[in-house]
């Protein structure tokens, strides 16, 4: 059994209300503690998906969270930001922005599908998705977007009007999307009895005022989220981005930062009979008593120096030994496994239960306190959500922290969509079906490029019968029947030149000089 250890900043230490010499005369040793019954019994009949659709598709579930209205706002801000970038461009300087065309809701959904697909088809850089090397080519991406269009959309992706944004808010770049998605999470799904609040860390090593260092996490550096999940389903119910002293929480007197985070996230669910599982960063007798007065049970590992904690026996315990203390409403447990473990609970009894495992040295069945067994079973839901998304996540390296947070939120919305979909398919299969359905609804196939070298060689030019003919006249060209030679313009064997010819291969629809281009085009793979 592993329990998290992490370093806190000085400001966080000051906010925790720790006091190793606190008054503990209300606690007493016990072996038969029975917690007081809940003031409110939880009603599970209201839990689950609200107003479920009769036969929902994967795309319909996803759009419960990322609605077309929200995507429309993103499209509006992206178009506005693209115009701002164009105005800042120096006169006469050309680039990708010079080719900017107003984006639409359908194109934005197609863009998001492309990003989601990149989470399954892994490559080292974005440009490799449009590689024409036969060994690495993935032509499906070129059928969705040209490389230039995708990169310029990624460059201009924006979520707020800079002219009216509240600059004092550290999250103003992503605030609108964060509020919309978290509101949708709470609107679509009502959690079951057991809830879990834990930290999550999104990798970010760039400059950022609220970047955190948590050595116990895999990434260590990044943006910290407080995440509340429903234990039964794994549904992500709420997310708070930690920004230091400006974190968007309501401060409760006497509870410190950690207690205020818990109370802010639990506010819509207090007084309904829920039970909460938290780690030792949040747990304290003061917080648990406050939750108990709001008909909410709590269980979690706890630091021994928390204000109000009892003084356990100072002797060294042997493995498997346990000590229970209670104050009439809360149970404090000290249990020795590989090291001392301290657990606080307001709804467990002072009993031990079998784990189902056998000690191979003694042959005896292993037993643990009930609160420890429950904690191990239900506390890892947030880490499990991070683990599931880590295999197919669409977040990529970017210079803009708010874009990475956006893609992280998209991954979370997809995960929630798969949970409420209620069909027995794997998470990756759900993502695949979702991408197909969004493309069927929103994608318009691209017209193949008429210029430049073909991405995939046309086998027709090696197998069919080919004869030169003159370029036919068209109404738009009038008497002009000259076109750029394909080999001279895009060939690799000679320096490129814009040479005109009046001959072509009709079968290949390729304008070609009679000599030597016609022969090279039909005889050489790399002309």
C-alpha cells in the first residue's frame, strides 16, 4: 500500500493549521467504536446520467460537454485572434497567416478530431503526419487538412477576446472553456454516494507563474489540478486549477487552503449523505467535523501533526499492530504496515477485516483496518483517470500553456463521454467511434492538390499506355494552351524551373515537355 508524500511551499505550510502540541484530551483508546448514524441517508435514485438520450451515439455523448455553442464561441475568438495577428504582421512579409481563411464550427470539430487521432497515431513532430516518405506516410491526415492549414489553425486557436478579458485572472486565457466544461460535467451527471478528491499534474516545464513541483508525481513539474471524481464510475465531476493565492476557491475560516478546496468542490453535494475520500494533504479533524455537521462522511490518511489529532502511543509497533482512538464522532487509526500509517474517519468502525491474501511466511490470513481497506479501494480513482488518458492523450508539446490545458480538458471530456455512454466497449474503441462519427457529420473531403509533387506515386504512370498530346483549349484560357511542366516544376533530379509546355499526357493529366520530361515521368520512380 502506497501513500503520497510531497513537499509543500512555506505558504501552504502556514495555511494548514498544524499544531503538534494541540489539545487531545477528548480522544480515548477504543476497540468497539461505532460512528454516529448519518443525519441524512443518501438517495441513490437521483444519481447517474440526467435526462439520458434513448439511443445515444458516441458523438452525441461527447457533445453533451463540448457543445456546438461552445465550439462556436471558440471559432469566433479564433477568427478574431487571426485577424489581430494579421494586423500585427509587417507589410510585405508573407507567411502562413497570409493564407488565413475564416474557420467554421465544422472545421473546428474536424480539427479536434485530427488532434484526438494524433493521440492514437504517435509521431515525434507534427510535420511528420504529413510526410510523403512511403515508410512513414499517413495520408489520412492529408485528407483532413493540409499541413499549412492545420498549423495555422493551431497557431490561431484562441478562447477569449483579448480586448475585454480580465487580465487580473491568471486563467483568463482558458477561463471560459473551463467554466463551460465543468458546468456541463455537473449538469449531465449526478454522482453516487462515494466521492474522491485528489491532485493531478499536467506536465509543463515552460515558464508559468503557477507551475508546481510535486516530486511524488510522475511528471514532477506542471500545472496542478484538484479533481473530484465519482468513485463508482470514475466520472470527473469537477476540476479546479491551482494558481497559488489566486486559486478560484471560497476561503473558509479555520480550514486553511486544503480544507477550502474540499469545501468549494463539495458545495453542491453537502447535506445529501455523501462520503468523501481524501489524502493527507486535505485531511484534518477540523475539516472532517465540519463535513460531518453537513451530513457528509469523510475518510483519509492524515498527518500526525494536524491540529486536533490524538497522541498515539510512542512505542515502536510491530507489523500488523493497530491502535484505535475515538472522540465520540471521529475514529483515528494508527496501523503499522511497512511503516506507521495514520487514518482518520467519521463513518468506519474500529474493526479489522481479511484482505483475501495470505502471509507466505506464517501462513496466516492478512488483515487490515476496515478504513484502510476502503481507502485503498476507493482513493485511486483520480490516478486511474490520469492513467487511462495517458495512453491516448492528445496533449502535445506547445509554447502556449492554455492550449495544453485546453487539450487536457478535451481528453477529460472524452473520458466522461465514454463513461456516460454505457456501452461495453473499450475506451480506445469509444474514441475511434467518436472520431468517425464527428468526421461523418462535419468533415468535407479535401480536393486533391493539382500542383507540386504527388504525395503518393500514381501507379498508372508506370503501367498504362501513354502518348503525348497537345493541351486542350478551355473557355477560361481562350487561345492560351500552355501549362507548367510537372517534371521541370517539381522534379528532384534537376534544379526546379517554371518551364511552360503545350504538351501533356492525357491519361495522367500531367503537362510534360516532350523531351526528356515525358520519358522521365513515365520511367523513373523519383523523377
